[in-house]
C-alpha cells in the first residue's frame, strides 16, 4: 500500500515538472515571437520614421533621443539639443514636411539597396548592423551646422541664447561657432566703453545661415579730432570730457548712430567761444572743430601803452597787439579798445575804439583809415598841473644868490624857459601823435630820468632829445653866448615861442608876467634887445 501511494506521488511530481517546463518553453516561445516582432518592427525604417513624426508632434525629446544620432563625431546630442530641433521642425512645418519626404525617399532607396549618406541633408536615414547580421536597425542622423560671427570692436561680450559665448579679442573679430543643431538661435552683443554702452541683437536660423557670416557690428567708432585751437575743451553730448581737443586726437569709441555730438569750447578773458556741434553718424572719422572767433590788431600813437579791452586790463601793449593780435573774440561780440599809459604823475589814456569782426587793421597800406588806431592826443590838465607843481619846487630864488639885477632877471627867465620847454614838449608829442609818430616805450622813462638828474637839472628832462623835439638846441644856445644881454635875447625868444605853442599857461605865466613888469619900454624885434630898464 505504501508503495502504491509513493508511486502515485512520484507520477504527480513528474507531471508538475513537465507542466512547468512546458510553460517556460511556451513563455520563451511567446517572448521570442514578441521580441522578434519588436526587432523586426525596429528593423523597418518606416517604423523609425513614424516614431520620429510622433515625437515631433508631441515634443517628446526623450523618445526622439532614442531615434536620433549626430552626423558629427565631435558633437554628442543632448536632450536640450533635441528639444531645439523638435521646436524648430514644429514651427517650420514646411521644412518638416520636406524632411519627411526626403526620409521617405531614402527609405525607398533602402529597399532598392541604394541608400547613401547625404552630408548636405538635415536628416539622413542611417542603417546600423545587428548582432550576427540579424535584425539591422535604423536611426535618423542629424546634421549639425556652423556659422561665423563677426564684430568690429574689441571687447564685445557675445551671448548665445542668453549664455556667454565669447568676448571679442580684437577689432574686426571673427569666430566660427558650432556645431549646433538645426533651429533658431538668439545672439546678443554688448559693448561698453568709457563713453558709450551699446547693444545689438541678431537671430540665427540653421541650416539657413549655415556657413554664413553673422554681422554683430557695434555702431561705434573712433574719431580723429583737430581744431584751430587745440587747447579748447572737448564736449561730448554737451558734457565736458575733461580733455582738450589736442589731447583727444584719437577719441572713442563713441556711438556712430547719430546719437552723439562733439563740440569744442574755448574760454578766455575775451569771452566763451564754441565750434559747430558735429553729429557722429559714421560718415567720416576725421572731424575739424573750428572755433569761430576773430582777432584784433589795434595800434596806437604810444606803442608802449597797455591795451584795455572793455575797460579791463589785458597786460598786452599795442606793440605786442599789432604783432601777435588779441583774441580769439566771439564773432557776435563788439569790443571797446582804449590805450593806457602810466606816468609818474598819473594815467594817460587814448580815445576809445569800437572793434568787431569786420574791423580793418593797419598793414602798411597808405589807404589805411586809422579806424583801429588809438590816439594819445591830449595830456589831461590834472597831470599837467602835477608836473608844473613838481617843477616849481625845483626853481631856485634867483634873488637870493644873484646881486646883479640883469643876471637875476636872466636867471629867472632861464628857469622859466626850462619849465615851459617841458610843458611845450607835451604839446609837441600830441602833434606827433596826429602825424602818426610811433614813440617807443623807452620814450617815456620819466622815473629813470628824474632819479638820474641833479636837483637843478631835473627840469632839463631830455624827453625832447628822444623825440627830436625842436628845443633840443636850447643848452647849445646857452653855452654859445657869453654876454648876459645875448643870453637874455635867446631866453626871451625861446620863452615866447614856447608860450605860443603851449597848451598850459600856468607853467610859465608867472615868469612872463614878472619879466613884462620890469621891461615896460623893452622892444622885442626878432632877436634884438635894445635896452633894459629897472
């Protein structure tokens, strides 16, 4: 009985094992059939194409990643790259349709064993050999693309789709960019300099822009500046650059798109002058900032006198002004010019000249109208009076030292003449001024002559000699005649001659009156004195 039971159990176990084995074999057969079906389906290019179309429509980058490979061995596809491609094909439906038609044509060629690699196609059907030559698979190879970027400025920061790409290392910089997936890309170029901040943007569409140069030129340039006054300040858009035009010979980079202007400004004691404001628009690199002003060249009868402009000191003599000029003065400004000379006894001023940009200055032409010529025509009475007062202090009392009346009278008249000569000299200087006489500065060195003269000889001031004054021979006459009467004759002659020409009576009237009082019956006939009476 036990043996029978044992036999039955053994049979049952064997049956179970057989069932298990049969099930495993069945499963293996089913798996093989399914695997074969799958591998067989994947080995069909139509299936790969269908999956790719579905991935594009759904935007499934992960699914497309299993189908796509790169045609460029140095370019490894990422899901980000594939997303760029799917987006491009989805947005460019006509391109997508063309690529699908191209793949279908390639499939037909595969069936006819005419499938060839096409380097110029965006998408190419490629065949990958299976294990032991079974179940070959197909994938779609994507052609990456390149473009060349260009920028005209050094230091331009360039970004691709918002990420730093490159910074230009020189002017006229170029660089090949790639490999990149087909798609739309955004380029951003940022340029910052001391004077300007500029940006330019471009869209790049691949493969349309493949191997093309993308121009990221910045609207900026250097300008080369010059001016007739290189010391003038340079202004950019109305703001002081803290540079002179001469310092900024090569200036920039600045915007060349018409948004910036340059101008020169010159401030001097005559006024503020500006050049024309020049707009920088790229039409020229060479800019002339000409200051619009004029220069005056006044002259005067006293060349050593100082030029006053609108009543203000210039520190410039007429002699300097006639040679070097005074300016520049703003074109729209009229200036008043006067001459001023400082005597020990006061200030000597000329007439006033009103000058402008149209004034004509002396150039040696005989037709010169003297409209820019300052005349020192008259010494003011207050200066004359001071001179007379000072001279009177040096005239000695002849009666204190001379007992002979005739000698005393002669001495008195002698002193009078010396005073009168000086006074008359100023009259003569006025005459010379009207005649265009040009005394030098040395003519008026009064201080040195007073200091170097003895007390009594101070009124022999030798200005007369310096300007060829007609009384130069006075001392010669004094030394020629030994006789008192002859000397008196000479003195009287000089005295009256001087009186007739003098502009100031105070300087010799007391002496003339004194003489007339003691010579009631004196008859003056040329140079003859007939008799003196007490």
